[in-house]
């Protein structure tokens, strides 16, 4: 459930989770299902407003993760659990597979090492492909490709619906969410934590810092110091219209470098094709703005790899910020005697690893498996069903008619989300939950209708009446 | 599929996709010409198209001989269609086009299908979105196309901002100023990437009259703001970084055909116009399909699209009277000069069929002064003096080209030094 009124004196929760990014959401689900009482504190008006706002939405196998790292382990576990639970949670998977492609001799020379690493990481179905095999599979690729290998297990998912589903399941089974609630300080009295927020205080036996881009700042506020510093790394993307999706069936990955996975071309589960991300270090933890030159450059990059993209329209552009630190690996550790766990530096694989991270952290804070009593028959909430590759609401009777014509979003879908347990409080949030305004017209046709449907629902309304100030 | 096909007939002589100006005019004319069943499929709650949102003049001069506001004009078009016996179905979205005139539809009741002897695509055009123009910056509230602004203000009576900047300088950008004025919104500036406004220069003094600053030849446009727009940044013509305080941005003009259905269908699309490849009768690559209105090219006035609908109706009625649609030989129009962005039609059918468009429409990529020459089979078959620019209406006579083209493609180029 969600509590909207100010927090005043609160009951004691077993665990308070700071931050509702994909990692915090996955943790809320895991710990709730394990039987803990959970409170989630999110400073933004809506969940998924930090690093989890914009990513490539690839469910990674971890084939290229540093072997033996915590990251590699969490991705492998997270990947496995995602595929085990996606059906139960009603989450879509587009089983596209990936091709890692070399575009120069130098890159070609790197491939054997990468394949070896993939096998070492347990991704054993990775195998080399010749140029002609590649072009046969992906006939629209530029002829300049020189070689590559396939990673059949890399898939595409809905980055928002999955995180929402984790949190919704946690809430349906007892977890409590507070939005617009920023943790500013806290004390541990040897028994429990008392967290101070802008909306009141919260008590919990255990606290978990999942503050993403603010992980170091939150740790400083609570512990006094932090061994890592977050340096946000921006990734910009351009999204091509649905007609472009026919041009690449696999995820097209470049040969990765130390700092970045490089520019990817892949479909989205929503039926588009995206090109990105860039990797640009910056100081600001909020500036996810795009630069026109960079967007034009990304488009060019896309055309270099798939020449026919030249004739496809761009429908969207966005940027995400990775919570990178000076360390390569995740910064997950528990401070013994303080009942504090930091889940930081979940840089560029958090979507894939979230469920694995959640299991790992649950093991850290409740090593004794009897410390919580797992819930029997947990409630399974209805997820957002937005995949272009699976049945959608507009195909069903009594959908109330279509409001967003580009993404075929029905009135019923919008109303269900607005009246549901996790209603959006911003237009961005409604977009993530329903895809309104995310298509090629970007609101040219449906804005008027949306203004009417969302009146009184958002913190910041889409429009004001003529007399409002 | 719903058992009663969503309340729709399963068959129709003609199905018109899109009940805007062109679709309604075309359907009305078809009925008046005696075609049996004509159905208009419109996805909105009401037919009428974009004029429904345009609570301003000028509409209707050519059609009704009087000056009307958009909504009144749209109502008249709908009434004329209903009077003529057109079956208008609203809240019906066409979701896929299949060969030989079969359509997939969705209605509030669920999916449906329709088979028509001829389908006419009249889905119109919309303004290019912010990402399509690569405008960088944050993604705050308060960034709208003129179309969205108008539907929000006229249909819902809401105001999204008070002091926006207008990006673009076409006629529709000036119409945005008017829309704003009626709502007490005061645009602070008009910003254009080209070196002069795209609308005719004679409208420029209007900006001064309304206190709107004009910046042309700007670069690196960025929209900034955390929640609502706070500022617009750019590099001005003198190379100076500028920042204008504003609480909104109207992204106006650069119309593109609303061609989503087309791109995902079997029909041939012209990347230049963004619309379907048609011949001089408005017939698409699948002869069961026709098209008219702003889907053909970006973008004309409503009066123009209305006329286009009427003309196209005549050719369709005549085609229907011949029975099954037939593929006839045709030649391509090829643009051998980069200054030419598109031609409509893109294809000329060579048959005994007479009539068809009298003019060919041309879209320019850059300002042009020179002769537009058409060559076919090595012979110059048409020469037209042009002094025009992008976004302007450019037409050349089609008859000499159709009559004189041999069986080889028609090449269009510009002769600049004559
Ligand atoms: C460009 C890009 C591409 C990516 N591609 C992929 C991919 O294809 N596959 C994949 O698996 N991963 C990908 N990722 C990585 C993935 O998106 C991140 O690892 C993940 O989103 C990190 O989530 P998080 O929950 O740790 O952080 P966040 O999403 O930042 O969540 C932290 C939350 O804490 C809140 N918060 C902060 N401070 C406070 C406070 N004091 N009090 C209360 N709340 C607070 C914030 O508001 C925020 O909501 C990509 C990332 C980027 C940027
Ligand atoms: C802001 C603005 C101001 C304008 N001002 C003027 C003016 O002052 N004077 C003037 O003459 N012209 C003006 N115009 C131009 C005028 O609106 C167009 O010329 C005219 O509407 C074009 O008619 P159309 O039939 O081609 O397209 P539209 O009017 O756009 O009609 C297309 C119709 O197709 C429907 N449709 C699309 N796809 C589907 C589908 N898949 N299934 C079912 N239905 C579908 C749409 O809902 C729409 O109703 C203005 C345009 C804009 C955007």
C-alpha cells in the first residue's frame, strides 16, 4: 500500500529501503516475500526517477562481466530468476538474442578472448559466427562487418513494468511506499534506526541504502563517510519509429571496452529500435539532458551499422545516468553492528541483476533463514502489459477506445493505472506505465484528451484552467 | 474479433481511412457520384480532422464561400457527408492495411475487419516532434506542438504555459501566436534555424506588433527545466550563447505525413514526401488503395485538401465503374537534383485512362532560382521557371510530362544558369 499523509510517529518496520529504483523495488519484493515488514522511502514524486528512468532495457546474461565479480554473480542469479518468475508476474520477454560484432581487424582479434570469458562466466552457448553467417541472420547490416559471435540468451524486457511489478507485489503483500520522502539523516541506537525525512521520521531495525546516483551522499548522511564517490555517467539514446524494428532482429552489440559496453542497436519491447548509449562522465546527478549534436551523431552511428535506418524516422530521444563509482564492481556491503547495508554503484547492469542483488542482500541481512517467516501464496498483482510483441488491451473488448493513437493506449489502460495501487504523480510516470505520448507524434494528437483524463491527478498538472494562477 | 464486428459492416465499396477534410470531401463526392456504400473510418470521437481543434480563421472560403473558424468548418464537412449518405464511423482505428483492400480495425468493443473494393488513405499530417528535430536539453512539462496546444486549449479549455517560445517560423507558427493571444499567453520569442523565416516575409512585422522577438540562424537549441520549462538556450546568428527565460516551448511546423499505417504495410512509401507512392490518379502501388490530403505530402491548407478529395473521388468513381482494380504500366519520376525533396505524383501511369491531376507538386530542400526541367528518354519534355524556397507551394503542369514521356523514367533537375 501507499501512504500519502505525512509520516509522523510510525510503527517499527523490519526493514527500511531508501530509494525506489529498480534495485530498491526488487529488494522490497524479496524481503516482503521472505516475511519482513518493509517500508520504501523515495525522495522523488514517483518511483524509477533516477538511474532506472532510462536504460537500454537489455536482460544481460553477464557474458562480458568481470569473471568472478559480485556483479557477474548477481547478473547470473538475476537473469535466472527473471526468466523463472516473468511468467508468474506477467512480464514480457523478447527473446531476441545478441550478436557481438567486430567492425575492424583489431576488434576481430579481441573476439576469442571474449568468447572464452563468456564460457568462463557460464554463458556456454556463446559461439563464433562468420561474416556471411552474420549477414544471413541480419540482412540489413552494413557489409563492413568483419566477424562476431552470438549470445543467444541476451533478451529485451520492459524496464519499467518489471520494476513496477516488483514493487507492486511487495505492496500487495504488505510493504509500504512513501514518495516525496527524502532521507536526510538517521541515528542507530544499537537496536534500531530512526531515519529523518522531509516528511517525518521512520523507525526500522535494518536499513538498506539503494539510493543509486545518491548512494554516497546517503551513506555520508547516515554513516558519516563513504568509501566510494558516484560519478554519474550519462548515456544518450535515439529511438527510431516502429518501421525500423524490422531492420535488426538481434541485439547488435559492439566489442566492449573497459569503460563502456559501447553503442548498441536493438529493438525495444515496445516495437521501436534504439541506438545508444553514449558514455559521458559528468558531475551533475540530475542533468539527464540531451545534446542535439550527440543525437545526430548517434543517428549516424546507427546508419553506419544499418544503412536503411537513413530512411526511418526518429521518434524519441532520451538520456539516462549510470551511478558509476571509481570501482569496477558493485559496492554492496553490510556494516556489522549497525544494521546498515549499502547497495551502491549498480552502474550499467542493474536492471538485469536486480533480482540477483535482492537475493544476495537478503542473504546478507538475514543470514539465518528462519529470521523471517516467508509468506505463503503471495498475492500477484496485474502488471502493465505494454509489449508490442504480446497481446495488448486495444485488441480486447470494452477497452474504452484508443486515446494514444501512436502507441495504441486505451482509455481503460490509462484509467486502471490512474486508479491503481501505484498511480503516477507526473506525466513522465504515466508515460512509463502506459506509453502515452511515447510514440511518433509525441503528443500532437492525444495531449488534449490526456489533459482531461489526468485533471487533478498530477502534482504538476499538464495544463491550468484559464483563471488559475 | 468481436462477434458483431464491433458494430461495423464487413464489406463496403469504398472505405476511407481518416475523417478529416480530405476524407470527408472525398466520401461526400463519391456518394454524389452514385457510388454504393462509402464508409469513413475515424479514430477520434468526432470526425472533422485537425480543423476541429483550430478555433481560428481562415477556413471555408473555397468550399463554402465564407470565412469560418475551424470547428464550424469541420462541422459543415461532416454534415455534408452525412447528408450525402456517407456512413461515418468514429472511434474506429485502422490498425493494419492488407493487400486487395482488407483492413484490420479496432473499436472500443475490440477488433474488427473490413473488406473494401477501394480503400482511400486520408490520415493527414502532423508537426515534427521535438526529438525528430534533435532539440536537446531536459524533458520538462510545457513542450507542445501547435496541434497539441490547440487541442488542449480549444477542446479542453486549458492553458499549458504563460510565456512560451515558439520554435519554427512557418504559417502555423504564426497561427500559434494567435492561439496564444486568445488565451492571454504571451510568446516571448520565435526561433528559427534557417537564415530567415519560412513563412512569407510579409508576415514578419506581425511579430513586432505582438512583441515577439525573432532569432534566425540559431544553433544548438536546448530546452531546459527540471519540471516545467525554465529557459531556452541557443547560439544566435552572431555566435553568441543566448538564454531566454520561458515557461514553455511550442514546437511548430515541419509537417510530416501521418504515415504509420503505410510504413508497416505492403504499400510503397516515398521517403521524400513521407507519404505513399502514387500515380497521377492518387492510386498507390496496390491498385486497391488510393490516397488524398496531407498524407500525400507536408502540408497544405484545408481548402487544398478538400479540393484534392473531390478530384480524387472522381477518379475513384470512374475506376470503380471499370470493375476490378488493375495494375497498369507506369514510369517513375526520378529526382536527380538534391535541391528537389519530393514530387507528387512519384509515378505516372501509362494507359488509356484520361484525366488525373493537372499539376505535379514539388517540394524543395533549398531555395531555388532556375528552370525545373523534366527529361524522359533523353528528351527535354518540360521546362518551368522557379523562384522559390522550401515549405512553399511549387507546382508544374503535368499534362506535357504525361503526354510526352516515353516508356523511360522522368528525370527532374534544376538548370540554374540559363
Ligand atoms: C544509459 C544506460 C543504459 C543501461 N542499460 C542497461 C541494460 O541494458 N541492462 C541493464 O541491466 N542495466 C542497464 N543499465 C543500468 C541500470 O539502469 C542501473 O543499474 C539501475 O537503474 C540502477 O538502479 P538503482 O535502483 O541502483 O538506482 P536508481 O534508479 O538511481 O534508484 C535510486 C533511487 O533512490 C532515490 N533516492 C536518492 N536519494 C534518496 C534519499 N536521500 N532519500 C530517498 N530516496 C532517495 C532516487 O530518487 C532514486 O529513485 C543502464 C543504465 C544506463 C544509465
Ligand atoms: C495547428 C494547425 C493550424 C492550421 N490552421 C489552418 C488554417 O487556419 N487554415 C487552413 O486552411 N488549414 C490549416 N491547417 C491545415 C489543415 O488542418 C489541414 O490542411 C487539413 O486538416 C488536412 O486535411 P486531411 O484530411 O489531409 O488531414 P486531417 O485533418 O489531419 O485528418 C486526418 C484524419 O485521419 C484520422 N486518422 C489518422 N490515422 C487514422 C487511422 N489509422 N484510423 C482512423 N483514422 C485515422 C485522424 O484522426 C484525422 O481525423 C492547420 C493545421 C494545423 C496543425
